[in-house]
C-alpha cells in the first residue's frame, strides 16, 4: 500500500499537475484574458502592502529560482566547482533567508486580506485558498531546514534532485528513494505540486506576464507631475 501511494504521488501526480499547469494556463489566457491580472488591493489599504508585497515577491522569486537551479542542475555539473554538502549548505542558508523574508511578507499579506473587511469583500475564495496554501508551503519549507542539517552529507538533496530530473526526462525511476524522506519533505513536495495544479485557476497566472522585457527597453517613459502639466497647459481664455 505504501509503495502504491508513493508511486501515485511521485510518478503519476507530477504529470497531472504539469499538464493542468500548462494546458490550463493556455486555455485561461485564450478564453479569460480579462481575469489575467494580479488584482491589486493597494487602493483599498496601503498599510502593510508595501513591506508585505516587497518581502513576499523578493522571497518567492529567489526561492523559485533557487529550487529550479538546485533541483534541475545535474550533479556532474555543479560538482565541478563544489561538493554536494557545500551545495546543500548554500541552499540551507540562502533558502532560509529568502524563505523567512517570504514568510513574513506573506503573513502580512494574508493578515490584511483576512482582517480588513473591504479587502475580504473583494477577495475570491481562491485568493484566500492559494494564499493559505502558500503560507503552509513556506512553513513546511522552513521546517525542513533542521532535517537537512541532520543530513549534512547531501544525501537528501541528491534524492530530491534525481527525482525531479527523472520526472522531467519522463523517467521517474527514483520513486522508491522518496520513501526514505522525512514527512516534511513529502508534504512539501506534494503541496508544491498541488500549487502547480491550482495555478491556472488563481491569480498566480500573472507570473507569466512578468514584465521582464521592461529591463531591456531602449527608451524611457516620460512622467510629469500634475502640477507641471497644469503649468504648461494653455488656459482656456488664451485660445483663439
């Protein structure tokens, strides 16, 4: 029974989540473009938003990049410059800092969305669900840090990276190794895949529209204050 459960979770479930993630995002972009937005609540309440949003976005982007590079970089590549234990320690320290920042920011965002009546009124059920799931996911990620410190040889990191790479290469042959993981890792992985499953049905789709291109634009946008615009605008009495 345990073998079958792990096979479902780590051999079948990843492909279900990835399929819904990609196909669902395309369908939503094609059919519901007006819902393709972050739906900012800044106008309703600025307090907590600046710090919460900045900490959350800094942390989550760093964690996404770190998880992608850490899990998908072949062992033979990064061992040219560092050992497996060294990589794991870097991941623990960097991930711990980014995870803590993200956790604080997300807690502030979730608090203002639950406590403020106006923001709560304009929030959908999926908004609350996805923020709560992200909060639990970050909590599980931080809980794994002590467990990772207990395996300083990097064995856990190897199990996780080999599994992730095997899934992407359509060869999930390392499912049996996942049974050696402690419970926080298992829950963290399953909940992480579930976030991909829910992604097309939430406001998270705005990640696809991140204005990365803006960093390479050649020109600058000219912005004038309203006072300056009124000063240079000709008065109505002076027109002929």
